[in-house]
């Protein structure tokens, strides 16, 4: 896997993934940024959310669960001192579907957290990760 980050100006950078997709990152105005993109640490949190969402949907589909929608909200805390690593992350899954079995949803989340989601495993080295879910009947 490869990636490239180029400095635009101020505190703005464009990152390009090895698969050819680009994203703008920037800092807060008080740090010299112009607020034109996500913060790099926000990118990490988004990556965690995307990684686990990908897994949970795929696992539930393999279980033949009828998932219509998934929303993953993440709430994170960081250390007060440098390096300001993530110390606590709560991941809240809101699933919509027909007859979703809570035991299968919980199993899919646990499999993602403990086996498949590389981002979860890395985050777990510095942060306590909590999971919660809500099922909405379609």
C-alpha cells in the first residue's frame, strides 16, 4: 500500500491514496490553517469508522441479514499532552433492516473489532474502545 501527501500552502495538504483517490487536509485557523479540509487526526477516526462499517455490513450480509442502512457515529477523546493519541473511542452503530437479529449484529461488531478491522486493532493499542448498537426495524 502506498500514499502520497503534498503540501499546498499554510497548513493545507492533499493526500492521494495508492488507488488514486485524493482528500484535502488542513489545520485549524489558530494553527495557521484555513479550515478547508479535515484534520489529519479526524482522518484517522474516519478511517476507523469506515473500516468497521465495511466489516459489519459484509459480515451481516454473509449471515443473510437484511441490512438496509448503517450509520456509525464515533466519539473520541485524546491525551492532553503530546503525543495527543486517542485514549478512548466509543463507536455507536445504528442499523436499519428487516428482522435483524441482535445476536448477529453483536457478533458482527465483535468480529470486526477483534479480528478483521485493522484500524480497530491499531487504535486499541492506545485507546479503550467501546461499542454500542441500535437496531431500527424497517
